[in-house]
C-alpha cells in the first residue's frame, strides 16, 4: 500500500503545488502518492501561479500539469498525512475533522524543521518573486525531512 500525502494551502496555486512537486521529486512514486488542495474555492481547475511554476522550473521541479482543487472532509479518508502551510490552513482543515484520528493526520509542514515553533510558510501571493524563492527553500528543507521519514515508514 502506498503512503498517501496531501499538501494543503489556501488557494492551491502557490505554496501547496510547489510542496507537491518538491516532495514528488524526492520519493519513489511506487511507494508514495502525493496530491495538493486548497481550503478556498477560488482556483478550482486553475493551473499553478506562474511565479510558482517559474521557481519550480529553476530547480527542475515541473508543476505545470497540476490543477487546483478544494480540500474536503473526505480527504481525511484518502490520505495518511496532511501537511498544511500555515496556522490559518491548520484551523480550516481541523475544523472539518470528524474525529481525533482525522486531527492526528494534520501537521504544519515547517514543524518538520522547526518542531513545535508554529512557523508558517508565508503566503507569497501578494508579494514579489523573492517570496516564491523563499517559499521554495523552506519547502525544500521540510520535504527533505518528510521524504526521509516516508522512506523509513516504507521499510
Ligand atoms: P496559496 O496562495 O494559498 O499559497 O495558493 C494564495 C493564492 C490565491 C489566493 C490566496 C492565497 N487568493 O486569495 O486567491
């Protein structure tokens, strides 16, 4: 059985598509399945933001084929791990949890590198391209740790 991982942000066009692409680049697709979603509904079926596509390309991560979709409570049934980008996402996802088991699946992604410090991946949507570079670097570090853990889980 593949381990299933869901990356969640607000719009599903900036941060979580990058998180999906970066983690995919670090794992064995025969062992781990990864998707992303947004808590909001503005960008359903939209391609990722061109600035996310661009920073991904710079590092060899192609996210052009991804399309936006909205998080729903049924994702708790489909996924083993749900990584959220910031506290607002955390609260929005937890609000849809049906039980303790659902809640246990949800983690702030930067907890992987700054445990317990509640650090957000800042929303880069209204800023310039530097924000996207910053997001990429944070997600790359966190995904490295997640990939190592997933490898161990699979052994
Ligand atoms: P994301 O960024 O949550 O990283 O995808 C955003 C993208 C779009 C919007 C908000 C955040 N929006 O309000 O449309």
